[in-house]
C-alpha cells in the first residue's frame, strides 16, 4: 500500500495545482482539461502501481492471468479488424460485422456437417467447407454493395450507418432461416490447456491452445492486411476512397468495385473470426453481440488503424482479466463486463481518435 499512500495525495495535489494555474490564467477550458487529464493519469498510475505490487507478490499467477488476457484480447481484435477495414474504405461504421461473423460461422459449420454426413473425410471436408463459406461471404458482399451501398453513394455517414443496421437484421434472419438457429459446436482447433514457461515459474503457466492459435492467426492476418493496404494498387485505391469518395471517383477509381472488394475482405476476416469464436463458444446467435465487444477495442486502438485494432484488443483483454481478478476482491465481481467501456471512455477524453488513429485537421 505504500505506492497508493504516495500516489493518492500526490495526485490530488497535482490536480489542485493545475486547476489553480489554469484559473489564474483565466482559461476555464484549460482548467477543466487539466483536471480531467491529471485525474486520469493519477488513476492509471494507482492501477499500475497496484498491479505491480501484485506481480511482485505472485509473479507466476500474475503472468498466467496477463498472458491469458492478452490471448483473449487477440480474439476481440479478429472481430474489430472487420470494422476497421470497412471504415478505412468507406468511412462507415459497419454495424453488420457481428452478423457477418454469424453468417460465416453458420455456413461453415452446417456445410461441414453436411459433408461429413455424406462420408467425406474430415481432411477434405474442412477446406471444402471453408471454400463454400468464402463463397457465401462473397455473395453477401455483392448483395450489400449492389442493393444497399450503391444507391446511397455520396450520402452522409449517418445514412450509411443506418443502412448497415438494416443489413444486420436481414443477415441474421436469413442466416438462421437457411442454416438453422441452434447452437452448433465447431472443432477446428484444439481447446485443451497447455503449460508454458515451466523453467521460469514453478509449475509453469496454464494457457489454452485455442488462444495461442488465435494469436498466431491474428498476427498472420494483420501482416497480410498491412501489406495489402501498403503495397497493392487496390489497397492504395481503398485509402483514396476512404479520404474522399467524390475525388476518388473523379480520377477514375470504380467506387462500386472498391466497396465490393473491401466488404469481401471484411467477410473473409469475419470467416476467420468465426472459426476461432465458433470453436470457443459454438456457432450461435449470441455471436453477433461480438460487435458490441469490439466497440471499445476500436475506440482505444482507433477506427482507421489495423495495428490499432490488435493493440486495442490486447489492452482490453489484459485489462479486463487483471481488473476482474485483482479489483474484484475489492469492489465486487463482474468487472470484465464493463471495464473495457470505462477504459474506452477514458481514452475518448484524452485522445478521441484513439491511440493509433489519424488525427484529422480540417481547414474552414
């Protein structure tokens, strides 16, 4: 408790000093900003000092919770990547991304069940089911681009956002009508636990193999997407469309084709997320609510940053697990359900564009 005893009065003193300095200058807005920033800094310093004390007390247990949280955060990032891709190319928050994960998961698991029931070997059924699911996501991308986005070209962002909400309900209803509405288990990755760092900590640390697989997949996916946006002609066209639809169209960039490509890529990302989350939770309707879990990840990392989606997921995953374990015994349980949103609110107060987002400066 020594760190807390010094941090709390020191933080209060810093807040009061900053407030008095700003008020003496006659700038009330600066005074409020100063109080908010210093308050958040003090709270974060106290939390970090508290975690540091727990890490020193039990390094093995702390490392196990931290690694587990980081790997869980990677799974959040897989869903957030789809949002980032759509937003980078169209400036639209795609509320339908969670529904796209559901569609991809249902198409995958039901086609896999059908093939195995027909006697197809698993080693051949899995790639065939993945190809079928990819074709379903391509069809979704084509339909959304042609009948939802194309009629709304050059409309304001709110109109496009509302259209994605409508697409969400359509995709959810059609997917469950065609593929069923039950809970379907998916076993594409091992889910048994494994022990790491046995030579470092007594007994090692326990992690889930599925979380490790999710981390590897997310790393490969991010590297591929970063190379795609940076080094391909289509990737550069996507960035041009994101900056200004009208200007991109005036120089000959086909907006409809670009939107189809980006929704297709987002659908493939949704398929990858469905394979991991379907193995973890089973493919079911509640998987659509991953969109809500990805929202604080996007706010923290930035809506326009692919690496930010990964960083935001890591921060949320580790933060909520550590807070649940160490703060739960002090202020009660259930912290991991709301901790990410509080953290996102704190980031909004300090850096509205996110930690890795682009700061937009407009001339008037």
